[in-house]
C-alpha cells in the first residue's frame, strides 16, 4: 500500500500547569505539577518508549518545564519547597501544627474517588474513617493520630503514581502490599522515588525526540490567550453579543504575546537544542493577528479546534456540512513572507478519548476508535491521503480511566503501530510528506481570514465575556498600565524589571480566567481566584506600588457541582 493511500494520524498530547510558586518564598502553593509528573507525564513517556512504532507530538508548555526543573533542583539540594512533600518527609507527624494537619486532610482526598481511592482497601478505609469522624465530631483534626496522617500521605502519593511505575518499581509494590503502618523510612523511600521520576521527565522526552518518534512543540511561555492580549474585541468574531471588559484594550498586548513567544523559543532551544517548529497556542486559541505573529517568527505549523475551522469556512461562504470534505487536510496562511500551516483537530475523535472511553473496555474503545479512522480513510477522495488530528490534554483524562488508562493506551498504540492503512505521524512529518510545491499545494488549502476562537466551543467565552471574567481582565489591565508607567520611569534596577516582567507574565496566564464563573466548583474557584489576586498583589509589590483594595475581594465564588477529583480537570 502506498503512502498516499494511508491515513495519517497525528496524536498531540498537550501538557501544562500554571505557575504555582510564590515569588517571595519559592514555595509551591499547589502540588499538581509533581502529582501529574509522577502519574501522567511518566506514564505517557513510558507508553511511547514501549511502542516504538508510534509517532506523536508532545506539547510541553515552558512554564510546566520551569516547574519540573524547580522540583528536580529541590530534590538535588534537599531543600523541599512544596509543603505536602515536606510533610511526607516529616519524621514525626504527631507534632505538626494545625495548619499542616488541615493541609493533609484537605488535600489527600483530592483524587478521583472511584478510580484512585476505592480500588485500594486501606486507602478507602482511611477515607471512610475520616468521613465518620467528621459526621460525629465536625472537626476531625485532633482525633486523628500521626500514624493516620502518615498512612494517608503515603496512600495519596501511591495512588498518584503512574500505572507503569506501579508495575516495575519495587518500592511502590512493597508499600502497596504492606498497606498500613508506614514508617518514616517507608515514606522517605517513596519520596526518593518521586524525585527520581520527576528528574527524569524532561530527559525522557528529549530522548524520544532525538530518536525521531516524538516531535516536541511549544506554547507561549506562561500560557496566555494570545488573541485576547492582542484585541479583546476578537471575542465577538464568534460571539457577536459578548460583553467586553471596561478596559477597551490590553495596553502593549502585542509586545507581551511576543515576549511569551520568544521566551518559549529560548526555553525550547535550551532544553532540546533546537527551535520548536510548531506552536500549539494556549487553549488552541487563534486569530488572524496572532497567526501573523506566528508567521513573523517563522513558525512552521500551529493548530486549533474543528469549530474554529467551521466558523472560518462558513464565514467565507464555503461548505462545512461534511467534515470529510474539509477537515482532514492542512491549511496554510501566507503572511509576512512566510507560510505557516494550520491543522484542526477532529473534535469528535478527540473527545471520545478525553471523555467517553473512560467507561469502556480498552480493546472495545480501541476497536471503535480505529473503525472511525478506517471509515474516514475509505471515504476520502481517491487522490487524497487524509490527515486526522487528535489533540487533547495528556494529563487530565486518565484518572477517570481504570488503571490510569494503561490498558486503553497500550492497546491503542499496539493496534496503531501494526495497522496497514493507518500511520501515526508528527505534524512536521506530514509537511515533509507533502513533497514539492505543486504536490503541497494540491493537498494543503489556503485558509480564509480566521474567525478567532479556541478548542473550547470554537470561541473565547471560557476566558472573557462574563461579568466575573471581565472584572478579572480589568484588574489585570489596570495593573498593566501601572507596569508600563513604572517600567518607563527608570526607577527599577534591571533585576527588579526582570522580576516584574516575569510576575506580569504569570498574571497573563489563561488558567485564572478559566475558573471564574458560577458554573465551576466553589473550592476550585476559591483556589484560583485567590492565586490570581495574590499574583496581582505580588506584581504591585515588585513595582513598589500599593496593591488596590479590590484585590482583597473575591472575583468569583463558584457554585457548580464539585467533581470528585475533577477540580483540576480541563474540558476541551
């Protein structure tokens, strides 16, 4: 079978966490970076290492890599700046203070109860005991011993280890078999393993890239929504009636997104010895001005969601009824003398993995997924080899699967690497396969003026357009105006200016705006609302200005149904 008769499948796994560090102390305020590292980033690397016939794109956001390196440094120096890890290493847990007890009890049940607690009888017993004490005493902290806390901390971290780790690491097997009464030595052995796993993440993906099986792409450094930094009004391209913030624009937004993009490329060169050929934009959010910026920086490819493409083609008067006729090919824009190719994910196939297959048997899910691909291939025009893009988070879906999706991913990769008509590829490999200019033009299509949107609903409403989200933008826009004045005054040292620029970049990240809204769980909203306001207050401190009084007031209180283990889940 010739290459032109094959379907090329591009799997892009996007991996990201916002900056959870307090710049004043270096302390981590949330543990999600290292927890996802020992579970998801480790498992995803292991599956790709095992299945040598599978090629994939792994998008590593620079701010995630910064934090992984920070954790690696903590383990190398022995100076642990994550409070939960420090408690795991604490010799005597009977004498910890009330705030530390509260941290353990609040955090160590934050996992998917069905898949990450109930399968382990000793862990489930710890949860049931906690719930019983709460039911009769209200405040359980003073009734639970140091040994209870030691067992709870140990089981929390055991449940967050990847399935590929559980199957080969003697420490995990021994502790899970023992089940209870963990000693300080047991916890230190687990802590050492956590350090080894985290320290190995970046080198493992670099080796996969060096052998040509993985393409590593990047994202603007602190994960901002590029189109919104450039123009708040672009939200109305997809949602014409969306309310806008009181600030009519984000001052200096073009220079800011340029800063994020150039910083990301410097990060990529330092870690992987070459520039990133492709950029997965934060949340798949694209606009025509942002595409122009990517072209200026000679980016070879970018990608977004299917609904962005349908909106764009529909506005141009082109047919969008059958995805078979428009979705499974690259598009391109010629801007600033450079051609940047755009790929658009198959939302249906991506969401099957992200949300639906979690309740399926791994073989059944794989058979269904591959059958969908085979149907796309057989219905493709005779002169075209379809390119199917499946793009989703590489971290958040798996805790909803049995065994962290071990059986599903193993079966999926095994089936794909032996399939005669489906070939996994990276985006750069797809572009290389297109051959010369005439053949390239025969498959790739010019992209009409893009309707700004993201991979979430095809618009930008997740980050702007509601009262609470707009208020957050106004607070940030005001801080940016103060930043402009202070930076132009010359009163800060170079070091202080760099610190302020980094702190501003943290505030520009997309995650804070994601969580504002009454539809989100109150606990998660409170955490991210507080972090956003604290980051803005930190920025004012670095600018040597008093923080506005508004920053002491919550922006949003949430109120949606709490999803057990889902407070960190990102919907695509």
